[in-house]
C-alpha cells in the first residue's frame, strides 16, 4: 500500500473491543478525505474493523499483514 496515512493508530497489544472502539473514535476526528492507518495484533481486529468500516460507510483502502500485525488503511468518505 502506497497511500500515506494522515494519522496512525497503534492498537498493538490491545484486545477486543479496544481496537474497534479506538478506530471509531479516530474516524470521528478525521476530516473527509483523510486516511487512517490502524496497526493491530488482536486476531479479531481485522474482521471487526472491516465490519466497522462497512457499517460507517467509509472506504477500506487496504489490508496487509506482517507476522502477527495487521495494517488497515481507511479513508473517511463521509
């Protein structure tokens, strides 16, 4: 993923529901068009954050994994 995030949210070491809760809080703070990068190592985080992004009707730019860490890029469209 080449997109440079406007903000990075480090949720490493946090477990459900914290990564989703913190992602929601950060998305609320972003301006339309900005991008949030979420780093998490909770096995449930990827699926939970995908659901959140869909529910909030935002854009999931991409997901990548490196070891136990998942990197999720979200663009605020609304």
